[in-house]
C-alpha cells in the first residue's frame, strides 16, 4: 500500500528574539520600541505579570463617536511604566495632552516612562470610530518598571478590548483556505452580524478540511476518496473522472501526463492532480517540505527557499549561495539611520544617539516630535524586541487572561464593552486577533544611555500556510 505524502497545514512563526551578547554595550531606550512582548528582555524573575485595565468613557459606542480610554498599569513595586497602543484595523487613535504619548504610523507609544501614583501608572488616549458600523479590537502592551535601572524585576502586561459600533455583534471563525467557510472554533474574531467577514475569517465553522478551498459544505462531490461537501459521506452519487499516471506514487502527475484512464481514486499508480516537477522522485511534489539540496522540492519554481545557511547580523545578513555555510559571506555595514533596521550590523536597531533632530525621537520607522508633557520616572533597563505574543485575550465584555494558562479569543457575543474595565495580565495572552497582527511596542522605562551588556536582536517574522495533501488509500 502506498500513500500520498502528507504536508499538513503549517503556520511557521519565527519569533522576535532578544539574545544576550558580549560584543558591545547596547544603548537602552526610554521611549517604546516595537515588539509583541517585553518579557524576554525585561525579566520578571517569576513574579506575577502586571495587570493592565482599559476603560472607555462611555458605552455603547456609535459610528463617528470619539471614545476616551484610560489605560492603567498595576504591579507590585511599580515606579513607572510605559505602553504601546497598536494601530487598530479601523478608526483613528489620538493622543491626549500631557500623557507623554507619541502618535506614529497610527499607533501610540510613550515618549518617556510615566511616574507611578498610588501604585498605578495611567495613560489617557482617544479613538474615533469610523462613520460606518463595524467592529474594532483595541490592543495594548505595557511594562511596569521597578526603578532599579536593570532589566530584572520589570513586569510586562497586555490587554485588549473588542467591541462593535452601530451593529449587533457576531462571532467569525478563522478560514485558513479562504473558501468562505471557517473550520477552527478556537480561532475567532468579532464582527457585525450579517456584515462583511473580518479578513481571513468566515461566519460559519463547518468546513471539514481547512487545507483545501474545494472542500466545504455545498461543494460538488467528486470521485476522489474524499468528503468534498462535508456531509459525512465519501464519493456519494459521483461518476468516474480522468486519472493520469503517477509514476512515483506521490499523488501528483507530471507536466507531460501521458495516457489517461477514467476511474475513481484511490487507484494505485494514478493521480488526479497535476504539478509534479519530478515525476520519478516521490519526495518532490507540490506541498513537499523544502530542504537544502539545490532542488525545488515543493515544485513552486524556487530552489532551497528559506532553508539555506545564513550569516551576518542586521542588514548584513545574507543567504549562502549553496548549502555549505562556508559559502556564506555577510554584507557590508552602513551608517545607522532611523528606519527600524540594524544598518551598521552591530545587533542593535536604531542605536545611534544622533539619528533625529533635537525635539524628535526615532520611533518605529521615522523621527517624530515627542510629547514631553508627561511626568517621568527613573525606570528600569530597556531591551530590544523580543518574544512572540500569540494573540490577545477575550474581547467583548472582558479581556482574556494571559500567561501559560491563558485562554480566550478576540471578540465575543457581548453587544458592547463593559463600561467599567477590560482587564488582562501578562505579556503574551493567547487567542487570535482579527486581521493581521501588527508589531507592538515594549513599554520601556529607563534612562536613555543605560548600559545592558550586549543585546543582540534577531528579527524574522514569517507565517506560511502550506497546502496539505490528502491521503491516497490503496
């Protein structure tokens, strides 16, 4: 008996990693830096994560409304704190006077750590809803600094608040294959009932195979050994189809298919899908795993993509021309500029002290004017971007709980956010946000030039979903 090689639906996320080094001292930053968590650089030594609460000034929210939010960071021994409010998919964030927040690329980042009062650090900001009904998820990442001018004992935290404005809420389900039918009840987003689905989501969760866009409820049933229409039956009321020789038994036939027959799968030695770029090599076919061998294993027209040895740091990082690491030669460093990249290849992003004119700071990808109106504190030690966040906690009425036991998904069935608070703890709450995740900023609280040993930044983000091949039963 032979079978098709299964290439399961994969989502590969290479995390933002913060690695200690010894080559040179890294400059620390009093302003925020972009990352999905602060926990890998700001070590909490096993302490409880900071609590972050987000409170709107009114509910329900209507189209066109401007909502004032109060974000509060609470933690033991908190001396100061910082936040990053991620640019939402819809609507506009804005600063409030005297809060020490700077608007850049639609997001808000603290320009300096804010001093704690009575064990809390509070930031105010506003969000304006679009004129048309819809849904939004407000996401916040934060850091509670303990004032020891070190990167130990600081407590990261995060929260989110999902709600609708001008419509009834509805839950939508992640649709991996884009066929309009969701299949993962654990991955959800909030949207308007009867309205357009959030990007990559669908209104139902009844897809029985999220790897194939041709398999979903109501799809035509084919004579192929699968349940194409998700009714629990296989090949009911179907007729034989053209099949072509599959010499290597990998489930695909080549570009020169040869003589066809009419039949139904599974049928040994035949396949109904073309695209095999190596008809005599069973390990090479669409959806196969790419390995470094100077061949196109997955038949996508590329050779050794993303699997060859790499060398160098920052913008000097390059890929080897072969599978031999000795053939990899790093690029040449350049002068550091404010662009969110490590131009001089020293392992630190935008680390030069003179990247921006006076009165501006390098934030995200550009120099921006800072709000110096907020009271600031002494802070802890900054780090570079580090660690994945996964997603955010439960939306609707309450936020999810973060950490190792976190659960929840964005969105909910509540009609509006709770008028009191939405609360979440921890740096990496679980769940999934609506739409593509954006990089968030570490709420960093520290002096500008504090030294932290050599911090090396490795920043690669890749999410790939690869097509899973269906089994061929003999």
